[in-house]
């Protein structure tokens, strides 16, 4: 079972490039980062956040949450990897 766990445990990565030209852009950027932290994501680099999930189902829940808080402008990439990958 230990070997299967490596394929079941997931890491969810969120990489983003958001505009910061206007005051509203900066607010959206800050709000997005704050909500990622509240959902348990950890900053890996300034615009890359990562979260450990125990299963694919748990990862899917967090991916849906991120999609629900997407800012109106900018680029956001969400991807997941198993622990084995």
C-alpha cells in the first residue's frame, strides 16, 4: 500500500502573473494571494504557491476553490502532480 500512496498524494501548484498597474489591480492581486494562503497554500516563490493534498479528490476541491477566486485580469496556471511524479 505504501507504493500506491506515492501515486495518491497530490501537490497542487498555482502560478500566476497578475497586473499591478492600477490600484484595483493591486487590490485584486493582494486579495488573490491572501485567499490562497487562507486555503492552505504556501508561497514557494512570490508568484508560485503550493499545497499538499492527501488524494486526488481533495486536490480537486482546492482546484475548484482557486478557480472560484480568480481575479478578473492576468494569467493563472493551476496544475497538480502526484508525490511520485
